[in-house]
C-alpha cells in the first residue's frame, strides 16, 4: 500500500466539535469522501472528507505532517 499525503491521518488522535472526548481516525474512504472516527466504547462516527477538516469540525492533533 502506498502512503500519500491523505493517509497521514490514519491512527492519529482528532478533536471533534461537539464531542467531549478525543477520537482516533480509523479509515479514510477517498472514493466516497468519508473519514471514520472511533471514540471510547467503540462508537464510530462518519464525517465528510475533506470538508469537515477544512471547516474545523475535525481538528487533527498531529505533531508534524510527513
């Protein structure tokens, strides 16, 4: 699997607007434009990608992008 600029988010912690706890990005579906975030107690939510990151609904907590 080739890593690209979009896949750096997988496995990273992410802050979600309206959520108390942090989530972790589990999957990116680039064909459908979806990002999957899992929270405590294995609750998984789906958000639009990249719109949700651009409008600050999702804020990745990465130290640096490689």
